[in-house]
């Protein structure tokens, strides 16, 4: 678990500052966490989401500074934890607590299934955003656009994440830092659909 991980264009050798752009761009998650915390104004759901986004910031920063296997697991795990908890909270908000805890196993099954089929760890989250946007649109909830826009941004973000290793010869810094910036926006937008909803 302490093995060195060289998975991105920007990193060419071990060392804490081997990925300056990837490390600094992780601050996007911290900004999102602070904004969600302020938006929550004491709301419990908002505080939980803000803390989870803060955990994503810590895990992402640790991985891009340390570049070890255990840090990589923590990086992916923090984002998937946010997605699973969000699925539970979204389901509780829209269908009540009876169905809420079914959301996490469904999300886990979707994540594992998409990963086994070659779609990666985060394809399930992208599918989930599409489903959430459709549910809110069906209910004529004005916040459906937040999920729809978040889904579109996340699709672009995933594409840039996947392109990183393919563009090293042309863009030495890679594109992974853009994944951080855009995904930070996504986490804020999806949190906004649940926290302190504005009146239509």
C-alpha cells in the first residue's frame, strides 16, 4: 500500500511537489466545502455534505502530494463516500426515509457493475446524476437544472480525467487538474439541490 504511484502526466518523479497543479487544484474541493457550509447556515444535511467535500479535499491533496497506493485508495474512496451519502440524502428528500437506505447499496452495485464493464469507478455517479435530474424534472422541481448542469459538467470532467495520460506529449501538465476544478463545481451544484432550497 506504500508503493509509489505515477499515474499522471505532471508527475515524473517521487516527491511532495511532484504534482504542483494537481495538488493546488485540489483547493477547488475546499472552496466547494466552504461554500456549501455557508449555504447550509446550520442545516444538518448541508453540514454533512460540506464535511464530506472537505474530506475529498484532504484525500485528494494527500494523494497528489504523497503519490502512494494507500493515498490513491483514500482519494477515490472519499469521492465515492460523498456520492453514496448524497444518494441516501437525495432519496430521503424525495421519497422519504423508508427508501433512503436502499440508495447506498444500489449506488454501490451500479459503481461496481460499471467498473467491471470497463466504465471506471465514477460512471455510476454520472448515471446517478442523470437519474436525479430526471426525477426532479418529473416532479417539476426547479432545482432539476442544478443536477442536469452538474451531470454535463461531470461528463466533461470525466473525459478530461481520462485524457490525461494521452496528452502528455502535447500538454506536459496533463488535464487532471481540470478534473479537480470541474468536479469541485459539480459537488457544489449537487449539494445546492438539497441545501436550503430556494423557493420557486
